[in-house]
RNA sequence: AGCGGGAUGGGAUAGCCAGGAGAUUCCGGCGGGCUCAUAACCCGCAGACCGGUAGUUCAAAUCUACCUCCCGCUACCA
């Protein structure tokens, strides 16, 4: 890793996060792939030797589970998606030098080799852990093969994360009351030896690594917290068939342990590079130099997988003797009309949908790369899309291209014979400099802006010089001005190519250039265009208002339809989740109330709640906690210590002596290191404390 | 609560990392020009005490400290 500026004299590789092979691509995915593609093209334009590689992520339990539900082989299931992705990317001008998948031979071999190396270097050890096991199906239950209760919040949780409750990541063996998703039977926990990668041993290395890391600041800063909290070693094996086998050798107890999906997934970056290298020859591009020696490695990822790329991955690379990434650009998320993108609610713009609407890919590329920086969350709405396209691409860039070339064609049948003026030459050089700087700052928006502003200058220039008035009186002067404009048009084309490759190519052809604008370098923006060219056409088309209204309406209807399908979606937030509950209610009062639960329970269920009258004996705040208070509550038989979230809402000094209502047979829990043995009942956000108003005795049961 | 990311003219955004004449670009508003061009393009005007407070400095949107509010992740919503 080195930090001299792009272009360097070393080969580079750009990657983007692997698409997971179990669903349709949407605009959120595209942002990453287009961003990485535009960055890679930018590097090429700078003259950097580089490759852009990626592949489909095929393994893991979600694929296995979904495949099983459909009754197909996981490999076939994943391959279907893989092929679909492979077909989709070119349609957005996302031009991978190689696109593989994690289940192919290259990745399998390389993954096993790397794991073996880590093992031999002593970075992997074996540890016995509790793993859920289904006795009927006679198999272990990794990750999403098991559901149960979250040990932290008590909500229903999946084996690998508490998806409905506290969102916590769960390590194997943590879920309580495990149930098998295969048979629905209760699962049992069994002791089981698994492999662990000692991430913790790389703490110092990673700290230093992050200091030198380029890219977006979130990729550099967020991991520091995890390091400070202390890195946990990482369980890298799973009990299942679908995946890459743990390489035998070190220890073979004949088990079918498979590597955790997050081990082989990033290795696909290397494997895919290797495939590219093997295809074009190592003279052309040497993957080993890139990955093992001194190449410049840049990862473009979503900000949700920073941990894997800034902690686990560099630790693996270092441990296995590979080169460290130079930069990690972690992109923000996409929101739709200001709200979070949600595939289940169908609030998304799908890749296929965008294309079916007949929009040119370059428009979306331009929107996604120049609206906000790489790191920022970007909102998408059809209105904003229209504004950007009509204002910048049609009005500024397209119009300048067309008016310049058309004028040149009509009066000179091409580029007039004159030299480019000093002023224009310098202006183009300035834009080239801005572009180079933007690329080195991982600033795609800056790349786009340098080009757009040059087109803007072009419009000012042609307007200010009014060549249409000069053709008769001062023909030489007119030729001079148009010569400048054609040069500017060409320069804008070259500079904008990373973002609008197809449109730039068309421009390139319109001015009579041969070959590919993609092969042009920044300096070519100053090279004279061919003497003659044909009549130009308009390269960007306006999006009409009616079109936008229609698209917006379609989107809204879709979201509503999805909301109706899902009988109930839990979190309401500020949304108008108007299913049926609030039809009657006016916004004044019922608006904020939680909806009534539909499910009724029997008297027996109620009787299981042992609710008692208690009297608060003492109350004190818990150190470091904002809301929690430690209470001693007398419930007749005994005095209970209870933790309650009421510290800020009550004057603690006044609580002692107050009667309260306590759920006595609540499971004990530890909160903030303090044991809580019961639950005080209170209403709402304000924690309005429930109490008695008659002469109920302490300890009396409430029924 | 911790950690990240934000708070800049009506809306959306840049600048801050490498502090220096009261600040970018786009949309919108108002007025004008032009007609080569996709009713496009060009020019001008109105409009911001750069979230708050206190510091550092000759000088701060830009650095420091504290605070408020928003977003995300993580969490103590027992």
C-alpha cells in the first residue's frame, strides 16, 4: 500500500461489494456498482492501469434456506440469480473486467488455500461451542436454520441475528429456546468443535492499517470503536453442506464443516482478479502483483459491511501474506422520496423496472454519482431525477454539445481550421486538473462537476461571443470561436465518460473520432478533433412532467399495495400506515397510541402473570445509565431488587413509601450490571407509575 | 446513552482535512438579453447573522471545548 497519487505506476484493482444471490437488484445495489464502475473508469481516464472485478455471493444460509423452500438445489438457485446479475450489469454500463461467483473453482481453491495458510501460520484455533441440533433431522442448525428467543431482548430471533427485536448480531449458540426451521421441532444444544480466526491478534496491525486507509471517513472511523471495545475472535465455520469445505489436513474429524460465507466472499475479489489475469495473460495484468505485492486495491462497499472489510478482511489478508487495501469507499444508503428503501414494502426502484420504463442507464448513473457525495445517503425521487436530467444533462451538457456541433457542421462541415484559443485551452486544463484531484479524493461528484461546469463555461463562451453574428462580418473570428466550442465539447465528452460512458461515446462518434472514448485519457481532451463530421443529433432528451407524475403515482400505488398485503407491519414511525386502525381516529389523540393487539389470550394465560402490590422502599439511580433506577420493592413475602427505566421521569427521592404494581414472576435479568428481579408497571413514555388507590395490602395478588 | 454522519439563502447541496476580502452549484422567485441550440441558452436582482455558546488567532463556515436538534448503527424501551 502506498499513498502517492493516482495514476501510479502500479496496477490497481477496483471491487464492489458482492451481490448476494437471492433477490432482484434495485437502485440501492446499483449505486455501489455504478459508483465503483465510474471510479474505475475515472482511474483509466487518468491513465491508471486497473481492473474492475466482482462476482456473485453464492453461499450462506439464506440461499440454502430459500433454495430448500423452493425445492431446488442451492447451487442452481444461486446460479439463476448469478446469471441474472451478469445480464443486468452491462445494461447499466457497469463494465466488469471479470465477473465470477464464489462457488466456482477459482474461488473455492483460493479460499481453501488461504485458510490453510492462516491455519499453518497459527491464526486459526479450534474451540468447543454450543450449537443447535435437530435430532429428528439429524443435523446441526447454523444461523438461520434455527429460530428462538433473543437472549438480550426476549423477542423472537433468528439464529444469527435478532431481526425483530434488538437487531443484535447473535453468535452461534446464543439463541434461547431454539427451534429447528427444518422440522419445527425444539432443537437441542450440543457441544461442537468449531474453527476460530484470531482477529484479536491483529489489533495493533489494524489500528495502523486504518490510519493509512484512504476512501471515505466512515470506513476509517467506525472500525476504531470496535477495536477499542476489544476485537472478538471470529467463528469461521458452519455445520452445513452448502459452502466451501473447510480444508482438511490440520485436523480431520471427518466432519462436514463448511466455511462461513463471509470468509469466502471477499476472497472472490482476489479470485475474480485472478480469472481476469488468466484470461488476458499476466503480461497484460498480473493479479499476483496486485494482491501479493504492491498493487493499489480499492473496495467500494455499502456502509453496512464496513466491519467485514475494514476489520476481518485486512486481518485475513495480513495473516495470509497478502497486500492490504489502499482505499475503502463506503457508500451511504438510498432513500426513496425521503423514506428508507424497503424491498418488503416494495418501496424501491428496481433495476428491471428502470430499464422497462425506457430510461437510458447514463441518466441514472449521472444521478446516483453526482447527487450528494459517495459517503452521503442519497434520496431518489422521480421529481429530483427529472430536475437533474433536464437541468444539467439536457440543458447544460446536451444543449452545449448540440448547439456547438450543429453550428460547426452547418458552417464548416466539421471542425473549423483554427487554433484553440489560449483562454479555452487553459480552461480545459483547469477541468482536467479538477478531475484528477477529484478522483484522488474518491469524489465522483467532483468528477461529474468538473465536466458539467466545463459545459456551462461552453454555454457562456458561445453566448458571449455570438458567433452567429460573426460568420459574415468576421469569418475568421467566428471560425475561431467555433473551433473552441468543438474542443470544449470533446473535452466534456472525455471528462464525463466515467459517468455517462454511452453518451460520451456517441458524442465521440459525432465529432468523427475513431475508437472508444473509454480509451481516451485526460490529455486527449486537448487533442484536436477530426476536421470533418456529419450532422449531429440530440443526445439527451427531456423528461416530461406528465411522465414524472405517472411514475410517482405508480410508485405510491405499489407501496400501498404492498402495505395491504402485509397484514401488519410493526413499526409505524411517522408513516401513515393506515391499514384499518386509524380510520376512525382523528389525528389529535389516537395517532400516537400503539394499536390494540388482535390476538386474544385465555384466562389461563392471564393467570400465569403473578402481579402483586408492592411498596417502594428505596430508589436510586444507576451510575452511567440515563433512565434506569434501582428500586427495592417490598412485596410482602420478601423485598425485591428491581431495575426500572424511570430515573428521569420521577423524583426518586419521593418514591419510597409509594405503592406500586409489580410483575413478580418475571425472569430475572441483569441490566447495566444490576440484577432486576421483577418488573414495575408504568404507562407510556412518561412512565406514569401504576399504583393502588384503596387499602390493598402489600403482597396482594392483582387479578 | 455510546459511536459514526449531519445542521450553510425558500428547497437541495459544496466548501471545512491543508483557517484569510461575508461563501459553491442546482432548483425555485423577480427583472432583462439573445435566437446558433431541446421554450433552450446568457446576464442581472432579491434572499443566509454558515445550529447555539465560549475559546484559539491579526483573521473561523473552516481549528478547540461544551451544548441543542436530526439521521444511522449499537444499546439500558424488564
